[in-house]
């Protein structure tokens, strides 16, 4: 079976939820990615971002740009207080080409 990811322009506007765990994971555990918490928030606020619901994992995947134009993929889970980021990585050149080509 294949998993289809369908990106949509419909955006969740709820606040970003931070705690000690996701701040450490996204801000400290992967220094090689050079992604700041501010950049994660910028991607989640990007009005041109694309979002996909990964139903089988109960996660949302967002592809968007930072204020500096850097393309990132951010994964978040739904919390009563808002969007809880759990993963961030630079978007691949291939993905960026697909979205901007």
C-alpha cells in the first residue's frame, strides 16, 4: 500500500506549543541542521506554506519558508493548546523544485 501526501493551502492558525522537550529536541539535539526555534515558528506562520495531514501517524507536515527564504519541513502534532512541533529538517532540493517549478 502507498501513502499519499496531499498538500493543501488550508492552514491551522493556532499557536505553536513549546515545552522543555521539544525545545531541546528541535533546538539542541540536531545542531547539524542549523535550525532555530524562531525558524520553526516562521515556517508554521508562513502564509504560503503547504500542509499535509499524515493520518496514519496522527501528524501534520508543513513545508514553508523562513523570513530568510530557507525552505524547511516541520512536523507537528495536535495538542489542545495548539501545534506542537516534533521534527524539523531542511527541505530537499527535489521537494523545493516540485513546489516551485
